[in-house]
């Protein structure tokens, strides 16, 4: 396993292309994380993002995070469960509402 310097943000085995040293001294780090089965999208302060694949997602049902060197204070955590974007399409495939009535 590779060691990334404490100034970086890592998701799975992918390092975000942002240096925390570039942030203003009083600037908080805001992480927006979207998880869709095995894909993890991470956005840092609305500037940079990364996409990581986690194929072993079925074996793990949680999200873990840690920091190196300094303690971390979480000011806010929001978790939203989203419905699949293709629900209408899947229903239309079952009911076949687009087919013309022939009789």
C-alpha cells in the first residue's frame, strides 16, 4: 500500500489532485461524496474532484474516514438515500406502454 503525504486527500487508491496546502489558513475543507454501488465521487471545496472504483462494495456496508497528523472536526454530515434515476424506464419496459394497440 502506498503512503500519501498528510496534505493529500485519498479515496480508495486514488489521490485527489488538490493540495490542502493551497487552501487559505482559515478555509474549511468541504467534502461532497456521492456513492453509487461501486463508484465513489469526491468533490473537495467545489474545486476538484475524483472518481474511484470500489469493486468490493458488496462486502462492506459502511463508509470509513480518517485523518493523519491533525484531529478532524465534522461540523455537518448529511446522508441522502436517492432513488434510481431509471425507475420510469424500468417500469415502461415492463408495461411496454409505447407499443401501439393492434387489436
